[in-house]
C-alpha cells in the first residue's frame, strides 16, 4: 500500500473512533461568544428576569458543584441522596449586563421542576424530586435576594410538570410523573387537584412519552395541551375538554423522553374578531428510541416539524422537513417573529447517557415564508449541548445558552459528553453590524414603563438609515422558563404599526394598540421591540396590567 493510502486510512479510522457531531458546513449566519468558561453549575433550568438577570439551577443531588456557597454557608439536608451537608451552590444569578454571576441557595431538590414569572415579576417555581416534589419556591429580582421556599405549597407531587401563567395571575401546573391532573399556584382556596384523563391516555407504559406536556394559553382563554403525539383544548375553569385534535401524521412521540419542542407561533392581527393561533412542534424521537437507547442502540431523531392552526373549524397538522434531525432541542421565539431551533442531539432520547451525535448548528424557522423556504441553517457552536441544556432570549436579542449534563452526577472525564458548566451567547444574523443603519433604537417609552390593555401606545425610535414604513412593526415577548427543551409561558404578540410619523433627525413615532385582554397576554413584564425589515431593536421592559 502507498504511504498516502495509509495516511488516508489512518485519518478515516481516527474520525470513526470519535463521537459524531452533526455540523452543517454551509451555514451563513449567526456567531457564537463564550461568556463564561464555568459558572460552577450545569444550567438545567433558566429564566430571564425584569432586571436583566438570569436565574439558573440544576439539582441538589448532583454532588458538589464547582461553585462554593458564600461566607462558608452550607445546606444541611438529611434527605438528600448525594450529600447530607453540601457547601456548594446549585443555583446562580447571572448579570447579563456585567457578565458576572453569584451563587444562590436552593434548600430542596429542584431536579426536573417547572415555573413561570408572576405578574409582579417574581419567579415562582414548583416541584422537583425527593424533598422538593411539593415545594413552591420564589425568587424576587434584586441584587441580594435569594430563594424562599414554601413546604407543601403543592397539592400533589410534581416532577416533570409544565406551568403557564393564566389571565387571573395564577399559574396552572399540569401533569408530572404519575400525576394525571392539574392544580393552581398560589392556592386561594382548598388545595385541590383536577383530573385530566388525557394525560393517562397519552402515557405509554414503561416509557411515558408524555412528560413536560406542551401547554399554551389560547386566545379564547382555554389551554392547548399537547402530550405524546396529540393535543386537546381544555377549559380549565370547568375541567372540560372542549376540542380534541388529530394525532400528528405518522404518530411519532414528541414528549419526554422522546423529547421534541414546541412554540405558540407569533400572534398577529390582534384586533380581528377571530385571531389565529398556530402551534409548531419540532423534532423528537421515533417510537422505541428510548428503549433502544437503553440497549445502546441509538436511533436517528425525527427530522420534521408539525404545524397546526388550533382555532380552525377542522384543524389539521402540516408536516415540514427540517434540515437536521433533532431530539432534545429548544425552540426560542425571536423578536422579529422567527423561531430558533438550538441545542440537542441527532439520535437517541432524553435520559442518562441516551443521546448521541450532537447537533451543533442552530436552525432558523421563518413562519411567514412559503413552505420549502422556511428553514435556514446557522453557524455552529463548538460545544455539544445534550440532555439538560437550556436557552433563553435576552433583551439585546442574543440567545443565552448553557447546561448539558447527561450523567447522574457531575462527570468531567472519561465520558463522551462531559458535564458542561460553560455559558455561551448566540447572536442571530440580525445583530450583524452591517444592519446598524436599519436597526431601530427605542427612545420612548422608557424601560419598565406600565401599559394598559386595549390602549393606544406611542413608541418613538431613531433609525439612521432609509426607512421602509410598511416593514416596521412592534412586538412583545414574554420571557420563558426553559427546561427540558420546553420554554414555558413563551409568547410573542405582534402589535403591528397603526401609524408611523417622521419627526425629523431620523426620529419616528409609531402608534400601536396594546393587547385587549389577559387571554391574549396575561399581566406581567414583557420585552417590547421595534422591528424594521426583520432587524429588531434592543428591547425595553414594559409592565402590562
């Protein structure tokens, strides 16, 4: 054999021995930035708060983290399965503007829990494992605040449940392992649960495939709930299913552990009598993938999305093929109304050591484009983000990315995908400097202004380049609680552009109408953006009440 043949053979054998990373090399847009090499924990849960700080946490029974608690503080928990006395943190607060973080203290196990931000801006978080399964925890946005916990704040044990803010300001907590019911937080009457047979009907024995159900507030005030491969519309007040949706074509599971992701697509034409609401479900794992992965056979993930208009008289799913198969991916609504698919694996399922072939390229989905031209593959990261990864939209339009720990404990050596403690930011193409002249800068109102329902709102911006008035729109985004590939309470409303007036010196006034009710937008803190030719401004915080 020739020397060149031997060299080529050695290269091929080298690559064959390495874990396969799925990289799409023709990506054109987006850039990555490493913000922190280590924040000391592996961010399994993530929430942006109104002070531009992000709360993250993993679980107390991972063993000691890489971040000590301050001032010699320790957590004493005789029921913990890893450490009875733990002097390390399992939660952090990240200051986006300063690029700094500090340790927080959770008292009970928050593993695979859920949550949402309340109308007052406080994060209220529910459930978990072991001693945390019925806890309700609250975090107030302030520079020195820490977690406060309420024992027995839940009526049932909640592990792998999903939460959503309701128009009356409460959270609904849906499902969880072995819980085919829902309840409300905070309690304003006797602690009751309400049966939801749909969750038992979608539960596959020995596999489940219906945990972390996808829950969205419809424009009529009912809840769209998706589990496994189908959905219902629930009148939660009267505990009545008012609509049953068809199974996704091919019938493949999309819920944990065959983990896909889902979003309620941006809501438009908010003054119309009949407002359209569309749900997009992407990725997941074919039937049998979880069991096969336990046997060390890793089946290729699903490579399609399913889209449905949930208020149509005869709603039907439409399948679309993604550029890359993906399981355990996240779906993030961007300020301009596009959807970013990010993180995840190309084969396997959710669970300890059950994923393979990291998908390093994000993919952009443009819901307003024609079918066949909606997906655009973006530039790849170098860091695999597998099971227990997270992502969240920031006020400046970047996507914060962290986490990835497919192991039962922290494990940094001798494994395919070591526990990941780093923090990254992905900047979509709209943040490229070449668009600076088209990028609006909001000057009125000031951040944290209060706005009411069904009111005229004037937004003033500066745009230095040539303005296309018909391509200017105002959007509002509800920051989401992200874990296990689902961003709970995520919501984007397109307020549009009722009237735009040039004020001189590159300054413009835009008149819009705020959402008419809490069914469209529950009260609370939102990020408000002005979008010009798909280029969003930096957001400002507004409080809707």
